C-alpha cells in the first residue's frame, strides 16, 4: 500500500507545471511582455519630407560675454521641392543638428515661388546682395544647369533645368545665395507685365 501511495504522489508531482520563482508576489514568467506577445509589430513608415535640403555652410561662432566665450554653431540651409518652391535660412544653435533643424523650420516659413517657362527662367536678370552679384540668363532645352558653387544648389532645388549663371563680385556663400534668391523672386512673366500695365 505504501509503495502505491508513493507512486501516486510522484505521478501527481510530474503533472504540476514548473514555474520560475518570483519575488514580491510577481506573476510567473510566461514568455510574454507587458503588452502581450514579445513579437515586434511592424513600424509605421515615416513621412517623407516634401522638401529636399542642402547645407550651404556650417561655421563655429563665438560670442564674448562677461562669463567668458560662448561657442555656438551657425548653419545656412537651402530647401526646395524641385517644382518651383525654394527657401533659405541662417540660424544658430548650441549643436550642429539643432542649428540645421532651426534653419530648416525657418526656411519653410520663408518660401518663394520661382516662375519658369519651359523649364528655364523667363528673362535675363542681374541681382545683388551686399558685395555679391549673380547674373542669370535663360537657356535652350538640353543646355542643362551651367552654374558653380552654391548657385548650382539653389538652381537645382528650385527645379530649373536649363539656365546659365555667373557669380560676380564677392565669393561669400551666404551673400551669393541671397542674391540668387532675390533674382529668382523678381522674375516676371509676360502675363505679370500685362497685369501691371492694366493697373
């Protein structure tokens, strides 16, 4: 009889599922996380930005204060959708990433629309900002973008496919970008001139 009871107790112990010891009254580990199964859910696709951006210049600037020198970073960024909208901004930040993000957000608020005809500008224009001068001339289809330095970035982000440009005067990057944007903003089509005459 004693042997039969011992066998029954052994068989009963085998049927009881083993659980890991827990402390402080915690539930036994079941292989699942706090929010259910540990299997990862597919991540949501991040929204692609509608604007392309180009960093024109990053410089380290210092400011002398009563407590000593204060170092920051200055970023000049140009953004555009390659369909006629473009903007630029210069902002400062304690870090390069902060300065660039601030410049991008500021540029989005100061966008201009570039008027084009057959993927080129409607007429010649010469613009100036500070000591920088930029000359822009329309070109035939197939010519491409003939531009150098920072002006090429501005033209490509604005969506112009055929143009001839030349930098005159100062070679400063920021001033040349501003001069180019001033020229693109002052472009006028034949319809614009007709509307001005009617007024």
